[in-house]
C-alpha cells in the first residue's frame, strides 16, 4: 500500500543537485557503459543507485519550482 507524506521542503530545495564528485562518478560509469565496456555487478548497482538519487533530487526540485510559481 503506497504511503504519501506531506512535508514542507526547505526554501533552497530548488538548488538541490548531486554533488560534483558524485555526478562525475555517475557520468564516468555511464560513459564506460555507453562505450561498450560492461560494468561489474557492483558498479551497475552503484550506477543504478546514483540514477535513483538524481531522479529523486530532480523531482524534489521540480516540485519546489512548481510550488514557487
């Protein structure tokens, strides 16, 4: 059963982004994969987790922007 929570996001939520080093690591993993070099199972799990985190931050940022308009 899905659970919905209502929260008051911090005012600077629109600035939430992956830290530069984390974004660089994700780009590196995805670039390697795109170049035809298979990722190890650990690297694949890491990349999937980072993509999920990036997606979550994007959704939060979009909601904050939508709420501000």
